[in-house]
C-alpha cells in the first residue's frame, strides 16, 4: 500500500513539475475567445515590453458578459462581438480608447471601421480584431448544383442532411433573411413568421451545431451546414469538396473587436497591446493561426498564398458585403423574445 | 462450460463498451489531421507539441495540484467526520448523512452555481482557492461514504482494549483503527482525486482568470476544434495510470505466492 | 482477557449495536466532525439557501413564485418530462447491464477487489467531454460503427442525434456507478448463507430470488441514485450526442444561467431538486439500512 502511494505521488509530482513556472512583473489581463490568438504573439509582446499577459478564454458573449457586469473579475482587454459591444457601451461598462496610444489603427480597413459604427458610433470604444460572414458550407458531391440561397436549408430533398446553427441570433438571421426581413427586426409579426419556418425545418435538421459543424462537414456527415467564413477556409483545406457561399438574400457580417472595460487596472498596457496587435506582422501571424479574416489591410497584402489573399471567402468583395448586416443589440425584452421563440423551435412543441 | 464462456463474453462486451471511446481518443492522438473526422496519417507530432504548449501544461499542473490537495484535505476532514458520525446517536447521524448526500443529489450545475453565488456575495475574488474550496466540498461526501462501511465493520472492542492496555486515544487510533479502515480511506482518496480530475461544471463556475484545469481548457477548445495535443495528453495520462495498475496488480500477486507454497 | 480480533459483522442485516468508538464515559469523538460540519454549513447549506433566495425572488428583490411556476411553461415541461423519461430508461438499462456483470465479478476467483474497481474507474481518467465527443466518431453516419456494418454488408444505423444516442451516452458515462455499489454489496454476502440455502434444497434461481437479490438491494438503491440523478441533470450529453435537437431540463437550466437569468435558473433548479428528493424518498422506503451509498 505504502509503495503504491509513493509511486502515485511521484507520478503526480513529476507531471506537475513539467508544467511549472510562474513569474512576476507588469501584467495585462486579456479575455478572449477560445483559440483566438497565436500564443507566440503573447510571448513576443512580453519580450518587447516586459508585460506579462494573463490570458483567459470564453466561449460565448453571454458567458463573458455577467463576469464584466457583476465586476466579478477585472479584465483589462476583452474581445466581444458587435452587438455585445453595443450592449456593454450602452450600460457604461466600457472605457473610451485613447487612440494616441494606438497609432497602428491606420492599418485597419476603413470599410470595417465604418461597419463598426453600426454598433459603436464614432468608433470610440472598439478596435476591430477579426471579422467574417455567416454563410452556407456545402458539399459539392452531395447537392444538385451550386447553392446560392438560404432556401436550400429548408428544402425537403436534403432532409436529414442539414446542419443548422445552434445560436439564436444566427438561426433567426437565416430565417429572417430568407423571408426578406431585416435580421435586426423587432417586429413580433416578422419573428413569428421566422419561427414558423424554423419549426417546419426542425424535422429536416440533422443536428443543431456550432463548432461541431466543421468536423461533420469534413467527414461528409451532412450535405449542408451554416458556418462562419473563418471556419470555412479550414474545412476546405481538409475536404476539397466543400464550398462556401454568402446567399443572395443577404446575411450577417460579424466583427469581434477589442474593448477596454471601465474597471480595467492596466488601461495603458491594454492600449499598448491593441497597438501591438494592429502591427501588420503581428496581425498576419494571428490571421494564419485563427484563419478568421483580418481587418488589417497591410497584413492582407503580406499574405503569401495568393489563393488566400484573394479568397472571396476570407475577403469578400463589395457586392457580397453590401448585402450583409451586422447584429445590433435589441434590448432585453426583444432579445428575450428571440430566445423564447428559439427554445420553442428546438423543443419541437406542437 | 458454456456458462463460463458466456460470462467471459459478457465481461468482454462490457469492457469493450467502456473502453471503445478511449481507443478512439488514443487513435486520434496519432492522427496527422487536426480534424477528428478524417485520418491524415500516423504521427508523433502532437506528443512533441504537447510539451511545448505552455497553456496546456499549466492547465495540467493546476488540475493535478487541485485534485491532489482537494482529495487530501477532503480525506482528512471526511475521515474525521466519518468516525465522529459513526459514534453518534441515530438522529444526528441521519441528519448529517442526509446533508452529506446533498452534493451528490444536486445537479452539479446547481452546486457550481450556488458556490459561485456565495463567493460573489462575499465579494471573494474567484481564483485558485475558490476552485479548491469547491472541489473539497464535493469530494468530502465521497470520502465519508467510502470510509463509513469500513468503520461499521470494525470491532469497537479492539479500540477499548487498546485504551485499557494504557494507550492514549491518539496512539490507539493510529495503531488500531487506522490500519483497519485504511482501505476505505485510500479508496475515498482515490475516488475524490478522480472526481476532481474530471470535473468540469463546478470548476467552470468557480474559477477565476488564469486558472484553467484540463476540463475547462478542453471546453474552450471545443469551439475552434480540440487541439490534438489534448488527445496526446489524455493518452499519456491514461497509459500512466494503466501502467501503475498493472504494476500494483503484479506486486499483489507476487506477495501471495510464498504463503501458498507452504 | 479474550479479545476477539477483527471480527467481521457476519449478520446479513444490520443489528442495532453499539456504534463507534467511545473514550471513557463522554463521547468526545463526535467533535471530530466539527471541521466537517463547519465546512458543510459554509459551502453546502448556505449556497443552497442562496439558490432558494434567487429562486424565490425576482430582479426587484420581491418575493415571487413565478420562477417556480415557470416549470409549467410547455417548453420547460417537455424538457423535464423528456429528461425524466430518458434518465429512467438509462437507469433501468444500467441496472440490467450492471447486475449480471456484478454477479459474475463477485463470483470470480480474482481476489483483487481493488483491481476490478480500478478497471471500471479508469475510463474516468480520460476527460468526460473528450470521451463523449469520441462517441460521435463511433455513432455518426460516417462513423466507425456504420463503416464496420457496411463492411459486413449490414444496414447502417442512424443512432446519433436521436434520444437513443443520449441514452447510450448516459449509460456509458454512468454504468460504473451502477456496477460498483452492486458489486461491493454482492461480494460481502456471506457464502455460508448461500451454502445453507443450497443445503436446504434451494436451486440456483430460488437462491437468487430469496437470498441474493434481497441482500443486494442496498447496493441496487445506491446504484440507482448515483445514475438517475446525474442522468436527469445532464446537458452536455444531450448537446453533443443529441445534436441539440433534444432539449432536456439540464439544457434549460444551463441556458438560463448562461444568459445571466439567475432567478429563473434558480427557480427551475429548485423544482428539479424537489423532484430528486421525491424520487429519493420513494427509493429510501426500500432501503432499510438507509445510510447512503455503498460505493465500496
């Protein structure tokens, strides 16, 4: 018995010591999406400035929000999505960024800065980090001809082969756009119509997924799926039969931007880091790591792979972009209404 | 004879069922492709990458330390509690055992959230300690429930005898009681360690920034795809414990041999 | 003085005997439980009271029952009923699978009790999320199971994203918790009692019905408890293996807390707790020993 304990303890401690090592110094608390930054970037920042980044990840905007709202944790830099930025700014949770400390903002695509004004008028609180579109990923060999409409996701002939997105705003965006409505609508009548077609779609849906869509499409498990443009590139690499399209009825353009919360302890370090991230070399590193479109025009010029540099998926043209809209925060009541209808759809209540 | 074959077959099926996904994960740890949906060829690449990945290593370190500490502390508190409860009258005993069952009967999401609520209410910053406290909390019941049966099987007279023979209560405890309940204590410790290792929900709600256990790290990776280094790490941990098991079992059998020879 | 050493309590049913250790006349030993009691009050009772507080109040801090009555909402009702159904089915399947296995194991000559136990717990050393995702690899249309079946020219199965897959996931994750308590109780049954029954003319089946099964009931109850409750409250399994098409009460509660609706989340949790307590109360009628689980 005693030998067992000894062996066990040695094993545990040896495992533990492999992962050892903590140091002190200036810090920066960053809260970002999972797998959304090249770890080397953080190392480089530390080498250059001596500031240690304490890095934390979240899965959804809704998971991040209560932590900031209740002041449970103090972060210096967060990367929420468009509508969440609007919500947080509206509630006074964000600090205005001092752009004197972020000269590299000049590299950010002005079109994207303009789009950002939908949720951040005057671009006071945010600096774009990554962006993309919402669209259909489909397997060429499993569908009849090229897909160009959201209608394909509601089509009987693909029953059991459709992967719908498991996210309330995105799912409703699909339905609303297909019906020709604004994806930021607050009209209950329009939402009811969207809810109705989503309910009709339920039996045709193989599964409601967010991240699992990648592996399932790569494996040929389904013919059609809803996906973010950033993921599409990765899936195409793994399975060349896959195509991505932003449907003709229009879609959502999403932007994830850096913001500084009011209760940040290291605001200047945060601004330094934002500036660092806007350096084209660094932006390029991150682009290659996360494969989500970068808003950094100079970084885009530095992309070596021509196919990617000019990829209509990663960098859609004006025409495509013109039919996309960013999400707005619709206020507590309307958002709750969306959620209620969405739960009704997924529960498949008659 | 047929019965024996059937029995062996049944055990085999169940073991296959239990270990099938594990075999898959081990296989994926050697998969060149990052996607679990296709096989890209055999490689050791992820094993090498694993040790270079600071984030995962930190998560591993945190996971093991929390599991070890929480299991240890839970074992001490739990064993003491089990002994005490065992000596109580029926009513206080029933009440305390009822309370002991609460964490196990509650959904882990409720346990996790209730702990988060109280930390927030006390304005206690979430961090390493809050996770540790949470783990100890759900571990203690497992220890108590492991030690109790052994205590019941004890003969209380041996303890009294030791006292009669002049031993102090503490000495008598360590020489008489502890050796007998030791298997229960060890199983309680091991069970607590395992539960702590695999916990996700409770850790998720009670952790602060810079704290990540393997479970929470994996959860953040699900969105962008599980890093194959995780598969490699899981395989290594599994292999280590399996090896330990085999070694212990061999030692156990070796011990029995000399006695039977006579 | 004749002091019996290490006499095991051989009676199959608990005798009311002198419990525990006493030092002299006063029972000072019970103070050993003090740290535990403090801990429990601080980290179990009080947090639970917080859930009660949030469940029975609304955003304006007024007392209300609306969080509780939320369960009558058709969506929540369906989620709860589905969860109950699936958890029940999974528990029964676990019982049916685990009992024969425990019987076989308890009769085996492998003296290593701990070895068997460890083999069953070993899978838990691989992360639960990873193992559940691995089942996708097995159950998908293009998964391993179907590839294997196609090889044998058998029809493929469409298990994934159905309630069947969720049941499979629940059984997979909780089976060891059913096996262990039953096995531990069976192993402690005195062989003499069985032999006595045989001597008196009972055949295998009668011995099982009249002796073995009744004696194993405490273990069965433990097992049911340790499977039914987590199965009832899971949300990960239904998301990954059910394709999010099957919304269980665990999903509803998790969503409420995720969206920051602590009041509704707590209210629904309270309802769930009541259901669980109710089921446990019914079960405890069958368990005369009633002192909790028999994991070991």
